[in-house]
């Protein structure tokens, strides 16, 4: 009885505090969206600062004598600004620097010319034209919070599976079916914080999920606990409500990742799959790869043995300056460890309650966008704006307050993303040691993984890192791979114009991410059905 009364106390007090706080944030976000931006020369001009970390390329690959980096033509034909030299290649370090600019709103002031604007300083018509307008015009703009509704219009059926983890959580796994029965390489997609894997598919025909499906891959959309609707094995949990929310990133890697990967491999009869992850999903991927020896212990499962490729979009291994600078995030960090402030179960349950009573299609998508815009300086400058509300139909989702503590806790007694990233992902140790790979620039002692003979013994890693993503420090991750990992293991794309969510929803995501991704996948011969996967 005492435990129940304590939980009620936390729920009431935290409810009052958080409702007042969220109301204030919502008012500020509305003011920012409708008033503040109109005093600016350009609408919604984003924060174009990088994470402040300098990418340390060896002298032989930087500009000047002996340089091996070179510029090639633009990778995008969609912009009149991209006539020449917008892709800088650094083959020695396996990095491509994408300097392409496709939007007037994201173009730096110093790069603007008189010919790009009319006399009022507004973009000319050709800058506003969308080269994919015909595809966009064919999309059903009705808001329906169910991917099946949209994908049925594309002739793609979606199967829904429920996957149980070893600790009793029920996960949602969605499968984009193919009409034919030929063997297809399996691809598992895993979402970011407060999102579902609907984020990979919400752009419809312009989404990464659709593009990969049409490119001949077997697409599976995985969702972490507790997703759009919390589900547990009742026989394991009975009525222990606290235990249902007693988890963070460790359980998501140890149990959720294992359950999703094993299920896809079991159903496809493959030995390995490709994992495409965004933000928090990349944290899970890198955590499982670098700390698997300790995390999985005596369990036979090892993530490194199950992945053929690991594609990391906006990889979150190190915190960016936004986490330390933004007043909203600093406030959350101060209160996140206090149960009377955020409760001791689910995180911000009132958001999910509001979504439930509105069925997710009234007010919530718009409010989600303007609050993201206000809090993180993300905007829709590069998105197809008619699809913007659709993107937010599949978020936010249920997560635990303990997970948010893992991300934001300032406590010196806890290992959190904010304070302990260097412990989980030591920047000066080799994570994936290889005997017969390309030589490492700065050989150091391996972190936890034992040395493997060949590059193919570890997954092929591809990272798409947005320069304007200040929520994470992608440059620090680039420096780690350049200096301490075999260059045969990875390839990196560093995109000047993109921010955290643009890797999923930008109008040219297929051109900048989808096509390079497919072209660089490692696709070996498969054993089942004696088929060979062709790109």
C-alpha cells in the first residue's frame, strides 16, 4: 500500500510540474513560429554552426602539397547552385564531404549573390521548384496514423509481427512484403529517440524504406520498447508497474536489438543482415558492436557476427553542444533524476495521452514540429512540407524516464550519454581491431573486442553525418575512425547542409543517402537458395 501511495504522489507532483512546464514551452514555441521568425530576413533560418570539433585529417590528405583529396561535380542535379565542385572526396580516409546547397534558406549569407534573389531578397522561382514535384503530387496527404494505408496505394503490403524479448517486452516489427519469392538481402531499420521506425517510411515514395524496397531489398522496420502501444508478457510482469518502466539503453541493446535481429534472420533464413539506424538506433548499434563482449556475456549472441553492414544516420556516440547550451535541455538535466519532477515510470505521459485522445492527427503533428523547431533549431527548410505532418504521425512514442536519465543525467555517479560517452565509446581505443585490414593511423590498445583476422569478420560501417547537427558531435566520431580504426572497415559522408532529421526527411534524401548507401553496401553471396544478391 505504501508503494502505491508513493507512486501516486510522484505522479501527481510530476504531473503538475511538467504540465506547467510544457504549457510554457508550447506558448514560447507558438510565439517563435508565428512572431519571432517574421522579424528575420529569412523564415526559419537554422543554426548553421557545427559541433565546434575540428576534423583532424592527416597532413597528406588536406589541402596543399601532397593532397589526395579532390573535388568532383555535384552529386545533385536538383539545384541551380550546384554547377561545379560540391563533392570533395578524401579516398585515403574514406570520407566524402558534401558541400551541395539545395535550399535558399540554408545557404550561408556569404555565399549569396544578387542573381540568386529578386529585389526583395527572396529566392527566385527556380530555387523554389521541387524537382520531385510529380512524385510529391501523387502522394495522399490525408493524415492516417497507419503505414498500411499509404503503402497499400503503392502496391506494398505490410506484415505486422510481435516479437518478445528475453525480459518479457513485446516489440512491433513491420515487414514490407515483395510479390516475388526470390531471395532478397534483409535490411532492418531502427529508429531514434521518441520515434518509431515509421520515420523511415513516412515520406512515402521518397522515403528510404520505399527506395530500399524498390531497389530489391527485404525491408523490416523494428521498434524498441515500448513503442506506440506498451505491451508486456503479463505472466512475467504480473502487476509490477515499476518494473515495466525500469530499463534504459542497456536493456534496449541487450534484449531489443537481439530479439529484432534474430527474428529477421530466422524468418529470412540469412546468416547476416544490414542494419540501418538513425540517432538512438545508432547508439544501440555502436554500443552492441563495441561493448558486446561484456553486455551479452555468456550469451552466444554477438551483434558483430549478425551484421553484414551497419549504416549510421546522424550517429549518436558523443553529445554535441546543444545538450550543454539549450536552456530547455539544461532544465531537463537538472530535474531528470528527481522522481517528483519527472515521475518514476513513463516519460511525459501527458504527451501520449493528448496524442491518444486526438488519434494523433489533430494539433499533435503541428505542435510536435514547432516544439522541435523551437527547442533544437531543426526546421523543414529541406523537407517536402506537404508531408511534414505525416512525419509526426509516428511519434512521439512511449519510453521510460530511466532512458531519459541515461541520455541527460548530470550525476557524476551515473554513466550517462551527457557525462559518460567517453567511457562507453572510448575515443582513444580501437573498437574493431582487424589483423589484415588497412593500417591504423594511431595504433592503440583495443577496447573490448578481440582482434579478428579479416575486415569481413566485422560489419562494413557507413556513416552519414550532418554538419549542422549540434545535438551530437559527429566530428569527434569521424576523428576516432580516422585515427583508430582500420580504414578498410568504414566509409563516411559528411553533409554540410543537413541537420539531425534531414537524413530521413530531406527532399533529396534518396540522392544524397539512398543511392550512395546502396552503391556501397557489402553484399556477399548468400547460402540459402544458392542465390547471389545483385545491386
